[in-house]
């Protein structure tokens, strides 16, 4: 779960009457459970193991304006942060900071449901996009990691941070 990962992770939205969803590989193997804190103003979520028993990480909005998110391990160790520049929100450029000092960049458009993550050299290392048909309920996401830069836990956390940023921006616009 904490080793660099390449492959596809499928991240379904929460069911209508629930707050948890199972993350699987493209082949259908469960790898983690996401538990969203529905009534949290800071867009809190937890990443649990596939059985839903052990906490692997927790994330939430860290910035007052909804433009910064952090993911921490079960013992409060820093796993990553995501910060969107200025007032552009999740559709603009974002910077992902990793524990080893490296940074990644995000760029995308939630309306189009497409995000690209690049390394410091600008090389695309991952894509986050919508999965499902035109009338699919919720925001079912596929996170395709092409280079071994993020662990499964970091990848799930980054996808959830982007989702939380979009939800925060949507709530602010309503």
C-alpha cells in the first residue's frame, strides 16, 4: 500500500445512502475503502484497508478558502498536500507536495472530468478521469498511474483531495 504503484485504480462515488466506497484495481481486486465524513465542513475523508478495519490515511481541507488539502498517515505523518494557485480552484493548476520534497503538478477541468498529473520535468505520470456513461450517477473516477511515483494510499488520497476541492468549489458557487 505504501510502495510506488503503477496501474489503474477505480474510485467510485459514495452510494446515495452511504458514506463508504470500495477502491479496486482495474481487474476488480479491492485495495482500500474510502469513508467520507458527510457532515464535515472541512471535506474530511479516511482511507481504510480493503476490509475497512485499519486506518491507512486521513485527508481534509487545510486551507480556509478550499484551495489546500492534506493527507496524513495514521500516526500523523505527512503523505502529501495539494494546493491550487490563486482563485482558480480545482480547474486551474495545482501543486502536489510529497514527503521527500518532490513536487507534482495537476492541471485539469472538472467539468470535462479530466486531470493530468505531471512530474517536475512536465512529463505526464498519471491521469484522473470520469468513468461511466453519460448518465452514470455520481463521479466514478479512474486514476491511471503510468509511473511509480505515488503509492496506492497517496494516489487514492490525491484523487479524494481533488474530488473534495471540486465539491467545495461547487458548494461555494451554489
